[in-house]
C-alpha cells in the first residue's frame, strides 16, 4: 500500500485544529483575500502568505504593517522587498507578485535568531518498526541572511538544535526538557493527522519558537527530506531515520545511500 502524501496546507491545518491539544500551537490561518490580509495585519502586524500547495518555501511572502514608518506597508518575496504608503497599493502589488495559485495567510510568528538570522526547527516523525509514531530527529534550520524562509533549498543552513537554542536556553536540563516536549508534540501531530490520513508513515514538522519558547506549528510536510539529517554530528540519527524509512517502504532495502544531502 502506497505511503500517503497530503499537499494541501489547508487540509492539514484542519486536521490539526480538530485535536484540542494542538489548537494552541497552530497559528491562525485563513484563505487569502483582501479582507483577510487587511484584518490579520491589523491584529498581528506581521503575517505570511503561502501557496495552499507548495514545497521548499517557494512563493512564501512576509507582509508587515509598520505604523511608525514612512511607508505603512511592506512585504518581501524571495530577495525582493517592497514598500507602500497604502494598503490598496500593497495588495495590488501582492496579487501581481504572488504565484498564480490559491494562497493562505497565516499569523506571523517572530522566530528566534542566531547571530542575527532567523531559525526554525524540523522534527522528523516516523512509524517505527513496532507501528508506533516516533520522533526520530530534530534539526535546526538557519535562514539565509537575505531571505525569509529557512529551507535548505532556499539557502538555509542545517544546524544542531543545541547550537541554535543554546544561546537562548543556557540551562542544559531545560534544553533537554524542551527537546522532549518537542518530540512529544511531533508524535501528537502525527497521531492527529493519521486520523484523517490513515496511510501516513512519516511527517516533517516545521516548528517556530517564539520569545517565550512556545512552539508553533508552521507547516507539516508529508514527504519530508531525511537526508538533511546527515548534517548532524550524531550520525546515528540519520541511520535510524533511514532504517525506519526502508522498513515502511519509502526506500528499497537494496538501495545504497547517496552521499549528498537532498532538499
């Protein structure tokens, strides 16, 4: 039986919101329209526009309202930055710049930074050989200095969790506790999604951590890249991830490991 993949961000968000334990970790997300962009900017000051179906951070746009600046509105798409005096000017340009597909707008979460660069975390969750969900790896993704997304494909740098969070959580026991809670969150997310999509075998959860160290579920990828975990110093993490993927049929048992990390 084929491993299930789910492209729609909206469908995955709805499955997460159906689980009462997860609702507080899901940023508000709405279909993109003139009214939803205006309303969410008024309430949050910063939001992200994302294609309903998309990968690798392609097409993601960061939109901000700055009441103290000479131009009230600005957004960044890829490397390009735009500023506008009025909402209408901004929204018309947004429609011209975004990809020609359906979009969502999501409450903006200000990511923690490392050396002035934003980062988020990827939690790999897999069906283990006993048929249970297990968080098998956590890796940080440090954004390229000039970009708004952290994806490796977009110039992000994979880094160990401890290195990125170490300057924010300087107590080793607290850091271990945070990692345990993150792994538990990943397993809860997988369980919630599996209720609606029962043939899932693996997910990659992109998690933002805010200034209060609250984890937010930015996105769930149902075709996660296992090879990024080769960038971790602990090689046993990738070996376990790959072994599980072979066990549930993503890779043939005779397949030789490739030497370069994929995005």
